């Protein structure tokens, strides 16, 4: 009917890069995705800075940058302290789209950084990081049903350190429970249905090499996981109405990991970071001699007098310290390779009411270099179990429209997704994009 309400269906594939999605569609690993691409538009999309899930998904669901929504990373430190905290849904400063539209009903499954779940019109099952299923679900009446299907908020990544076979088994069991939850909730009345697969991210962290090397012992398991996700994409696509808007996206991309790079170790080597004598090397023990420190993954904060308890940098010295940090990381190399791809200042990337709480500098690694903070790390370079790392400029966005120029910018970012969703629903034109 002409006046039928337009519904929105959103599938999130955490961390899936544009190149992998297109390759698997062309190779036949994801045939349903290939069919969708024939009748819609697939574009590269830029992630948040830094390119991590807590920041990116917060931008997706609010439509604003971190300077407005207030989530700058998986960790933060309250004003005038060095105490490490873990921001959650209650720290989000801008309401997500489903709280702005109280007249519509929403089914939301496994969206990262939405814990603890709070009351809304519909269903919310929080995603990573969710510590307690009791607090991760609204309404609570759903909890017995989720327990019945052995629903898990996340994969047990610790199993990968024991056995990759155990990890893959847990990955698949977790995925099947997620699928069972979607099927049970699909039959409810809703205006927006959003389902996020986060196992894709976990798989690529541990087994990116199985994607690049087709002879890899786990290459088949890697592709089978994506084949199963594609089956569900096809299943959902087959259920939607002609009037429904259909969106798929990732929050960041992925690429090969060659070396972990410890930012605080660099700052310590350059005598910009030190700890109180005789105390453990951690944030709580930063000394007044410290000029700067980093929080994961590569957010650098000047240890400013008046901002931190043992701030050792006077306001008049701040720009000099920043310039030195830029020089240090701009010239950082390893085995003849440049380590840092981009160096951003606060003014480059943040705007909004909470910009002053943002890091002073954010670093982005060159391909293959995974940036980490780790205050106690002794070595600058090392390599752990991960073979894949997040990337910034190759997330993807798919919409079931063949003429996207009236709906989205030429180079969309995660902060544009909500606006694009609204334009699809309203049929409005994106200003500034040539027709």
C-alpha cells in the first residue's frame, strides 16, 4: 500500500573490509551478498578515529563524531585523575536513534557499546562489552528464552590461546545462538531490525592469515564462517518487503598485522613518560616529570598542569610538547618501514561539546603496524597471537538502492550512516553531492 510505513533492516558485520566482502562475493563464498550487490550499491566507508568498535558503533547509532557523543575509546580517565575507567552505554552523551523516535518499535541485537541495556520501545540485547546477561537485555522477560538457546554476548577469545579448533568451535556455537535469537525476534512487530555479527572481527584478529593464504590449515573454516553469515544475509533479505530499506555495513576494516607497536614505550624511551620511583609502571603511578602518556590504542594526552594530579607541563609549554611528539612519531621506523601513517591533532578530528575531553593527539599506523598503549611495555615492537588488525579507510556500506548519489556522500563515514538511513526513509536529497 502507498501509505505503508517504511521499515529499516540493518545488518552489521563487525570489522569486515570492503575488499574482503567484494572478493568473497565474486569467489562464490557469499553468493547472497553478490546477488544483493547486483541490485544495490556497495561503497567503501571510513571508520572513526581511532578505528575501534566502541567509537565507531557509537558514531553509527548517534550520527555524530566522538567530540559530541563522548566515547573516545574502550578506556578513559576521569578529569583530574589517572584512574582508568571503561565507558559504557550510560556514558554516551547523545541518544541513539531508537531513543529519538519513541513512536517506532525497534529490535536491536548485539550492537557493541550498548551495555547496560535500558528501557526502550522494543528489544535491546547489548553487544560487546557486556558483563552480565541480566543487565544486557531489555525487556528482562527475554532472558529465559536467551538462556534456553545458550545465547552468548561474545566469543570466548581465550580459547584461541589454548587451541584454534576450540576457538573456531566456540565461534560457530556463538554464531548459531545469535541466529536463533534473530529468528525468534523477527516475528515481532518492529519498524527497525538491527543485527550485528561481531564474530567476524574475532575471526579476522586471530586468523587473517587464513584469509590471505588459501592453503592455510584453517582457510576452509574461515570461509565457512563467512558462508554461514551470508546464508543468514540471504535469509533476511528474502523476508523483507519491497518497501523496506536494507542496509549492511561494517564499523572498520581489517588488514594484515606484522608488528605490535607500544606507544608508551616510545614515550618512555624519549623520556616523555616516567613513573614514580619504585612503583609499578602503570597510569596511576605517572610521575610529575611525565610530559605525555597514551591510552589504547594510540591516543596521546599531554600531562598538563591543572588537568592531571601530577601534571608536569605548563599551558605555555603544551604546543612545544605536541610538536616534539609529532616529530618523534613522524620519523618512527622499523626495519626500514615507516610506522605511523597519520598524526591527528584534537582540532583535526573532533568537534562538539565534549571535545576538550578528547586526546591531544591520535596516531594511525601504517599497514601492518598495530598501535597499542600498554604503559608497562618494555619493548617498542613485538608480535602476539593476532594476525589481523583494524584499518580505517576500508569499511563498507551497502544500501538496496542503485542510485545512491541522492542519498549519501561520495566518501561516507560511520558518522554519516544515520543520516543516510533517514534520507532513504524520507527520500530526501544529499546536498553537496553532484547529481
